[in-house]
């Protein structure tokens, strides 16, 4: 059933986001061909269009993340969603996985756009030398460096998941009895409160497990990622608990 939910989510969100990413890539390709020593007004316009599309893609991704969770689960559509033979866990997971996938797709699209934009600025005669130097640099990277890279990537992914789960938890708080009359204010206030607490805890933990104190950047990053995972799990179960016990669609 989770697979069907994911398919439905990707179709619903893709109608908006896929055209934006395609337009971004097209603008980047056109910009790449026109960008150069003789770049003129047209190149500037293309770059401005690309910047606008890139900004729109980020904003739309966040808006859709909020809307899909709120409209599907916390409004009248929730009557249908919660009568499906599927657990609350899978309903939340379907939203979370799709939101995370669009973040990855957006990141990949951004990298491809960057390559396309800089294609004319690259001296292609030097490409072979570039890859040779890149190979040499990779050979110099130690296993500790790879551990740090992996921890950084995983940490970045978990940070975005936390961001999405904070949104979900904040929207879910509006279902509690005390927030029924002021749901939007309660959700917005909860979002900022959670992030203030999260930032404060991160600062305290950063002081306790300072990399200079424990003399290991890899261990410090590992502890940080582990704690972020615990925060993500806590937010997920808090959201599920509210939706299971306090859902109020009236």
C-alpha cells in the first residue's frame, strides 16, 4: 500500500515541480551557450530567468510539502485518507519520502544546471587534465576524509528530514484541543518554538562534544548525526501520536 501512496504523491507533486525543473535546465542550457566573453543583454536576461526559476523551485517545494500534508491529512480529504486500509505511519512516510526525493531531485537538477551554465566557460582542451588532477586528488584522500564526507552527506540529508518533520509536527499540533480555534497561529508558533529548542540543544551538545575536546572530528560528526537521527525519530513519533490520538477534522 505504501508503494501506491508514493505513486499517487509523486504524480500529484510532479505536475508542478517537473515542469519547473525542465524549464530550469532549458534556461541553463541556453545560458550556457550564450554566456561568454561576448555575453550581452540576452545572457543577462536568461540568467535572471534561471535565478527566478531556481528560487521558484525551492519555494514551491516547501509550499507543496506543507500543502500535501495539511490538505491530505488535516482537512476534509483526511476523512478519505484515514479510512484507507493503511496505517498512520505509512501515510506520514509517503509524504516524507516524496518530500525528501524532491529535495534530492532539486539538488541534482541544480548541479546539472551549474554544469550547463558553465559549459562554454570550460576550456574543453583541458578536460583531460582536469580529470587527471581529480584522480590524483582522490588518491590522496584518506579513509578518515571519506568518513567525514559520508557523515556530512548523511547529516545534510537528516537535517532536511528534520526540517520536513518539524513542519509536519507543527501542523499536527493544530489538531490538539487548545489550538482548535487558532490553528494557523498554533502551527506557526510551534514551528519556531521547536526550531529554537532544537538550535539551543545543538549549541549545548556542540559545546559538550567539541571536536577539539574529544580529539576526533569523525567521532564528533558521528555523534552529531546520531543525535539528529534521534530528533527526527522523536518528531516522527510525536506527529504520529497526535494524528492517532487527537485528529480533529471538524
